[in-house]
């Protein structure tokens, strides 16, 4: 929400030519994250980047969980050098020739150059504390982790590859999907909405075959991702204070015309409401995943 506010302020012609210092300073502050020090958005203290990285990108002062990309998430969860990436031959296309402020095709190329990734996802087999698993991580750094055809197809193929098959004597693998997403990718319109049904159907087949799916929700998990696979876990874990919801709080507030309760749409609130099974700090996530795999006998 704050992002939209700042982008409307910086983009387009300014309504008045004169600018005050209060308008200039936030832009300067925003450039700090590139350097050695950065300001924690939660406690506003200055944090030394090296300390933050050594602490799994969790603020040492207030335990605020910073947002991280898929590559880093894989490094944090998988045993060293055990992750084998799969389904990397999928390429995003632009069948609708979609254009908003920028053509979708150009936007894709710019994002691929910026992140070095084909799309907003990484999936593959790995070991977590010695237990083999199918690990899928959405990537927030690529178009806000939005779910287009490539993201949906990668998730579906990962689930299918991990689904037990009795006839073939294949026991399957536990599926772990770490979500962080702005929702369905609007540039792919209906095609991205179909991914919701496709991923959910694949999970239903996994469930019928007796497979295990652990869903991990991180900040933010919203829109079509929350409305499909992310909420279908046999076990649903969430990182502390992650924003999890379908529509944004402002939209809901305007629709129902009521004050929203404190901590609305945060992990802890969802835990109380029964939508999340456990809130797990980043440092404990590997242990928790390994324990759940053992517990389910997979
Ligand atoms: Zn902090």
C-alpha cells in the first residue's frame, strides 16, 4: 500500500513545480538498502547488513523478518548443495499482447535481466535435514511473485512429480511450497486465474494418492495464491507477522465500512482464527519441516 503511495508521488508530472525538503528526504532514505547499513522498517533502527544476513535476514533488534528471494530461501531450507532445480525449460509468453504502462513482453525481459531468473519461481528436489523433499519457492523479486502460467505450471509439475504412484511402486515425496506473492498476474488475465484451478486440482490428486503437502506462508501471501494452493496445505505454517490475505485491508474496510481489528491479516491473527496451524520463526523452519515430514511418516 505504501509502495503505491510513493510511486504516485515520484512518477508523472508534479502538480506544483516547487518541492519541499520533506518530499525529497524519503527518496534518499529509500536508497539506503543498497549500502552497508539499512533501516529496519519495523523498529526503525539502523542494522548492519552483514549482521542481518548472518541472521537469516531477520532483524537482530526486533526479529522483523525481511523479505527474501527464492534463491536465498532455497539456501536457507535445503541441505548444502542438495537442491536440483527442475522445470527450467518453461518460458513465459504473452499470448494476450498485454500492455499497461509498459508492454508485458518488455516488462518480462527487464525482470529477467534484473533477477537472472526466467520467472517468479524455483522448484526442485532437495534434502531438508536429510529428508528428501520437493521444494518450491515463489520469488518476490520477480514481478512481486505474481502467479502467471509459468509459476502455475511449475507448481503443478512439481506436485505431479512428487505424487505417489502405487502402480509404479513410487512412494512420492513431501511437497513444500513457500509462498510470497502479490496474487495472480494481471498481465496474463484469465490465463493466470486458470492456474488457481490447475494447482488446486494437482493438490487434490496428491491428497488422493496419500501425499503430504506443507504450505509455508511468508510476507506477503495475497490474492489468487492465497485463494488457491497456499491455503490447501495438510499443514500450514507461517513466518511471524507475515501479511496473509485475499484482498487488501483497505478494500475490505471500504466494503464492510467497519474498523478492522488490530493485527488483521497477520500470521498471529490467522493462527488464532484457525487458518494457520503454526507460526514458525525463520531460524526454526528447517527443523519444523523435518519434524513434520517425520511425523507424517513420509
Ligand atoms: Zn528491527
